[in-house]
């Protein structure tokens, strides 16, 4: 069977594209891959999605998935392994077989950046985590640290301060990238200690029991005893399978125009995977809607 549109990625951008494409009459299938919901589903609390006062990320994205399904968007949990995007018939190869489509919407989002420390990978699940909502409760009444200075790091620090005995927020400079309201809340929170101008330079113990933290200005090193380190130092786009086909910037993000069109006719990108000034659930949803509309226009 040939689809009108295949959506790759099951986060807010992908599901919203699914809602608009299926509701617009396109024969639509969406591949979520192994982590349905994307990074938004791992967010403890979303309070800036307009019209919703606050909601758990998982609940919001699950509702989007249900909504897309209700309009007839097929949803598959298969992972996409490769794509052939040139030509009128595009081929999407998954771990469950090959699919043919007239258009493709890429909404594959991004994955967590690593710190690059020697034993970082082997300590995942043994003190290193990339998701406070998922793992925070394992460290109830124990000291933990967070690395990063963006919205994710500060949101997670606030979340963990309700669970853990102490939260060290380690950030490589004085200024924060996060929204000012989060910075104000973190500064006012007595359980959170700021460790600024600093990076994590070693992970001690197995399971983790302390961090070596180096001050970048003074060169001074200190050991901080913690049972967990939550890493929130940004993201890397999931674009490996599109390299050599889609036009990417030096960071690997997909170039689009305002209609979410890529360099290949009939192929669109939406959400965190594309070059965009804002990576929020609400902007990802808007991208998904625009991408689906562009596919509808292209096919009509
Ligand atoms: P981000 O905004 O890219 O912030 C990454 C942080 O990690 C920055 O503070 C950065 O420092 C630091 N960093 C980067 N590489 C590092 C390294 N190698 N070592 C140490 N520190 C490093 O990432 P994010 O916080 O995950 O947010 C991603 C996107 O999602 C953003 O657009 C954000 O607005 C959005 N988001 C929104 C919400 C919300 O609105 N509720 C919640 C979560 C995420 P510098 O500042 O020095 O560069």
C-alpha cells in the first residue's frame, strides 16, 4: 500500500502533523520509533503550552497520539532504519519492512548530549541519568546534582528539590540560558546550591558516589558527594539517516523554509530536528501543522 504521507517521529511535532494530515484526508502513517512521545514525554511539568495551565509531558503527548489516531492516522512503534527521499516515490525502510509514500515529514527530534567523560555510559542507570522525571524518585532524600544551565536543567532541579535532600546545579558559566522565571525560582530554592563557572571533570564510584567538579575560572577542583548526576546539557538532532540527502547545518539540524519544506520536494521537517529559534512543545506543534498543510497542498 502506498501512503500519501509518512511521518517519522512520535513527539509533539510528529503527532500534530498526524492530526492535521489525517484530518486533511491524507492516507497517513506515523513511526514513533522506540521512544514514543519524544523528549517532551519525559518532561515533568509543562506550564507554557497555552490553553493548558499545567500538565505532565507524558499526558500531553499521549493525548496528541490518541487525537491523531482518532482522525485515522496509523501509528506504528517501528523504528525507521533508512530512507530514500529522491524522486516522486519515497521509500521508508523500518525494522518491520519497507513503506512507499508520496511525501515524508521528518519529526525525529533530538537526543541528549553526553558530557564526554570516560565512564559516563557505563554509569547510566548506576547514578547517571538523563531524565529526572523518570529516575528522580530512586534518589528520594539523597543528594543529587544536575549539569546544565538551560530550561531542562533548571526545570529538573526544581523537580528534584521536591524529592531529594540536596540538589547541586552545576553550570559552566554564570549566566543561564533558561527562562528568567525558572532562574528566579531556582535562586529562591533553599535546597538548590549553585556551582557556577564549573564543569564535571570526573565521575567517582560504581555506582556513582561523588563528582569531581572543576572551576573553569580558578582551576580549583572539588569533590561533591552525590548519589546521582542528571545530565541536561542540550541535545543533538536525530538526523543520521538523512545525511547526504537533506540539507543540514554544521550542527546536524535540518534546513527548512517557513513552510517546513526541505531541499527535497515532498519532504518536510518539523520540531526540534530543524533549525528554529525556539524548541518548545508549542512551536513543535505549530511546525507539525504547517508541515502537514504543505504536504496537503503539494498533493492536491
Ligand atoms: P539548551 O537550551 O541547549 O541548554 C543546554 C545547557 O547545557 C546550556 O546551559 C549549555 O551551556 C550547557 N552545555 C552545553 N554543552 C555543555 C557541555 N559540553 N558541558 C557543560 N554544559 C554544557 O538545552 P535544554 O535545556 O535541554 O533545552 C533544549 C530546548 O528545549 C530549548 O529550546 C529549551 O527552551 C526547550 N525546553 C523548554 C522547556 C520549557 O519551556 N518548559 C523545558 C525543557 C526544554 P551554555 O548556556 O553555556 O551554552
